């Protein structure tokens, strides 16, 4: 680690489309900000007061630390009594590690973050983030919690593949999320969808390196809520450790992960292209996972795997995955010039419905 983070205003600006890399619409802030960015709420975009990071001292030269200017501008926007827009003019902004952030909610929030998030949206409704590049975050690049109606589009999220916990986009306790047309390459999940997240649409995502697109982990903490409605379409994953994944911890926490579609997905040299792991985080299972994984569809997934077991459905003995559909799956072994190496699928406590093509062959 120790790398410096940065935010670059994206190509949307270069094309002259509104000089807004990041558009946050909000009104009144709730309570103290604790050094996070976000905590705004509200709806109206028209007539919003503009908070321009440049006017708060941001230099956008890629060398001067602009973190404080961002925090000042963001806080001012959040404390505005009317609608507010945060404006980040085109440029490269260095946001060096802002370790002075006093924020740490680990006591209340089981999903706390230990290192600063580059852009954290906490209780922010009706947000569009368009054309933002986030480079080398310390912790997560983007996180969203207690937020609704969020659109992230034309994002470029980049961190070295060896950097830990640099999730691209981390979602929790949020509803109506739409992430599209973005490039994400990190050292952790490209997109992580955890507890309390509903109605998520993810389309046209390029992911890799990283740990793939993940639902969970779920079922570790007592206050977690269900994840319902995650539709991932038209994604390409390259050199990731997982492709599309659902992960839950063994244990007693009862929870639902349901209405999940992974569709039209290309895997390029991916370690575990399709994987449900309900024994996540444990070598010995003392209690099976109480998370019910249901209504899961893997459709039109093709490309190459670097592990022999390309499809793993490792479900809970007390809560088998049901129903699960595998439709039109066409994977082959990567870097196999002879074309003879066979791949397999493995199903435990799951009886998926198989439709049309199945490579690897359907598990018994
Ligand atoms: C966001 O919207 C929901 C309902 O639409 C509302 O219940 C919630 O209070 C709003 N959050 C904020 C921070 O305004
Ligand atoms: C932001 O402020 C800078 C410096 O005053 C100015 O040049 C720029 O036009 C402003 N951008 C917007 C979108 O208001
Ligand atoms: C969702 O947010 C967008 C962008 O701020 C806004 O235009 C739209 O009206 C919001 N939708 C609802 C249902 O509030
Ligand atoms: C994303 O940003 C990185 C770092 O600035 C750059 O090297 C890369 O070309 C960008 N990728 C895309 C798809 O825009
Ligand atoms: C998601 O956002 C993209 C880009 O703004 C838009 O084209 C698409 O219709 C949205 N999808 C949903 C389900 O809102
Ligand atoms: C998902 O969105 C639909 C339609 O907007 C809404 O009726 C439903 O309550 C949402 N689901 C959850 C769990 O919030
Ligand atoms: C899928 O995404 C690629 C680029 O990522 C795009 O060229 C293609 O049109 C998309 N296909 C569909 C069906 O949306
Ligand atoms: C994937 O890994 C291969 C082999 O290590 C490398 O040659 C290739 O550039 C990588 N692709 C991407 C998009 O990172």
C-alpha cells in the first residue's frame, strides 16, 4: 500500500458534456459528518447551489494534495440548506491518504471500513456519478450505504491487483442501484453487494484484475438484512479470481439472497467463473449456513476458466440453493492448446435446472 489515491474527471468532460464529473444532488445533511463524504439527502437537481472543488482550493494538478478541498466542498454541499451540486471540473486530483478522518463506525456497523474510502455515499438519495476515475484508493473506491436511487456510469476504477480490500464499488443497505458502462480493476471485488441491498442493475462492466462480481459475504453478523434483486448483464471479467459469486458464512443467521440473475457474461482466464460458496471463511463447518440462496439464474456465460472446476455450487445442507438455473453455459480450459483438458462442475446441496449448452457438463 502507501500508494496515493486520486480522482480524475473523466472523458465526459473532455467531450464537453457538462463540466461535471461528479454530480451529487442533495439537500439537508443529517447530523455531523464524522469526516465522511456524503450524508446528504434530497431530490432536486434544478436550481441547486454549486459547490465547486476548485473554489475550495483544489488544484487539479495531480501533485498537490486536494483531499482537504474535496472534504470542505463536500461538507459545504451537505450542509447547504437547499439542493446542492458538487462540481469537480475536469482534471486530475490527488487525494492522498486522508488518515485524519476520525470516522470509524466499526462499533455500530459490522460492515465497517478500516481504511478510508475514496468516495463514500452515506444516506444519499438520487445521485448520479458520471465519468469519474478513481485511482489507487487506500480502501474501497466507492461505497454506498443507506442510499437509494444511485446511478454510477462511465466510471474507471483502478487499483493494483495486489492491493487488499480495494473493492471497486461496495454496496450495502441500499435500494435501486444502477451501475453501467464502467471499467473496474482492483485488488478485491470489482463490485461487492452485501447485506440490505435491493434492486441492483449492473450492465456493461469490464472487471479485472480483482475478485469478480460478488454477492456477500452474508450471514456473519446479527443485524444483516436480505439481498433481493441483483441483475448483472453484459459483463466481461478478465484474469479475476472469481467470476460471478455468491458467498455466505456458515452459522445461524437467517437471511435471504434471492432474485439474482447473471446473464450474458464473458469470462477470460477466470479462476472460478461461476461459484456459490456457503462455507465462506471457514475450513471446518460446524453449522451449515442459514442463508437461503434462491431464485438464482446463470445464463449465457461463456469463455475460459483457469481452474478445472468451472462451476461450483457449494450450498448449505440446511438451506439448499433452490431454485438455481444454469442456462447456456459454455466454458473451456484456458491455455489448453491440445483442447483435450476437461473441466467439471460440482454441486453440493443444489439441484440446478439445466437448459441447453452445458460446458462443463452438468453436475449429477
Ligand atoms: C431516501 O428516500 C427514502 C424513501 O424514498 C426515505 O425513506 C429516506 O429517508 C431518504 N433518505 C434520506 C437520507 O433522505
Ligand atoms: C469551478 O471554479 C473554477 C475556478 O473558479 C472555474 O474556473 C470553473 O469554471 C468552475 N467550474 C464550474 C463548473 O463552475
Ligand atoms: C432518481 O435520481 C435521479 C437523479 O437525481 C432523478 O432524476 C430521479 O427523479 C430520481 N428518481 C426518483 C424516483 O426519485
Ligand atoms: C482508467 O484509468 C487508468 C488510470 O488513469 C488508465 O490507465 C486507463 O486507460 C483507464 N481505462 C479506461 C477504460 O478508461
Ligand atoms: C441504468 O443507467 C444507464 C445509464 O444511465 C441507463 O441507460 C439504464 O437505462 C439504467 N437502467 C436502469 C434499470 O435504470
Ligand atoms: C425494488 O423496487 C421495486 C420497484 O421500485 C419496489 O416495489 C420494491 O419494494 C423494491 N424492493 C425492495 C426490497 O425495496
Ligand atoms: C455489451 O457491452 C459491450 C461493451 O462492454 C457493448 O459493445 C455491447 O453492445 C453490449 N451488448 C449489449 C447487448 O448490451
Ligand atoms: C491477463 O493475464 C495475462 C497473463 O498473465 C496477461 O498477459 C494479460 O495482459 C492480462 N490481461 C489483462 C486485461 O490484465
